[in-house]
C-alpha cells in the first residue's frame, strides 16, 4: 500500500475538507484498513487527534465518539448495565483484546461489514450515527448508504426501557461469526437484527403485542424467513437460516421474560 499524502487533521472541519479529495481515506484505529501492495491512497486523513474518544451518558442517550475503541465500549459499566450485558457478549469475541484496544466504533460501522457484531448489536438498540455535515441519521439508513465523503463523529444510543440480548455462532472463539443475532424489546416493539448471513446485518421490527400473540416460535420463524442467506466456507445458506430461527427464538424468549 502506498500513501501519497498524509495529514493529521486538527479539526473536524479540516478533516472534512481533506476528505473531499478524490481517493481520500479516513484513518482512525486502522484495524479495518484494507491492505494491498497495489493500493494507492492519494490522501490519508488521520482523525486520531480529534476529541472523539468519550462515552458520554446523558439523561436520554449514550453518545459514543467515533474513536472510542471496542475494548473501551466493552468495559464501559454503564453501557453494559443498560444492555443487560449484551454489549460485552457482542464485543468479547472480536479477534482479541489487543485488536479491540485499537479498533474503533467508527471504523467498525463505516466499514459496514457483513460479519460485524457491532453493527448487529447497535441496530437492535435503535442507534443513530452523527455525520459532520449530514447530522444525525438512523444507523439502519447509514448501513445501507455508507458515509460517502462525510465523516462519522458519534454514535447515539437512545436510553429507553429496553431489554436486550445477543448471541452468535462461531467456529472458534475469536473467528468471524457464522451468524450473529441481537434482539431487544420495549413496551411497544421488538427489534431483531441478524448479521453475518454472511451479508450485512438487517433489522426487523414487530409490535410487542403482536409478537406475544404469535409466540416466540412463530415470530422467530417469520423473522428468519424474511431474510436472505448465502453459503461460504463457514456455513451453508440452509444452516444459517435454521440457526437464525433458533437464535431469534431463544433471544426473544429471553427478553420478553426479563421485561415482564
């Protein structure tokens, strides 16, 4: 990989301006940076000097800076308590502690990876992202469109009376997931996000009273049928579909029981 021009931005305005150049790439923790001997980055925009490292708990939301490491979020006691431990469960398997000390929330979301535990969890939590120019948008919309030439500055997780659970299937402890699933519920709705299908995570929403009337087994079957799956070296499409139904059912039963 060859970097033609490297700049360590001192302000968000400077970072945004530099990122408008053709062939520019934003650098944070650099753990998800695609490496290739043939790759040429015309303008590298390093945002590590910007004040984006805080996890701020407000009355109505958590506001997480784009440069917050996966490890910092994993160890955040207030966020773990809000998610009933789902955040720890989602993050603890990602590669290793050394990797999570460097990899950032912003990079994990901007990559929009199909295997992303982070994206799966945050979709279930009804999170939004804040872009420097684009303002606050729903994570589900961002996952479809990507950042473009804008810069992600924060992730916003609304604080509601929500119960959340997370589970994944892996061939070994630190491998990418074969399938990832997160379910959360409030008094009004149930959200289910399924990732590593192996496509990017998708979120499905069902009214809580409807899910309770149909039952966990039928609701999980409907969720699993609503998504598409593909085969790769980690598992077949048929296996993923069957396991999606199993994980959705288990997690739905768990959050409904815990929220009574």
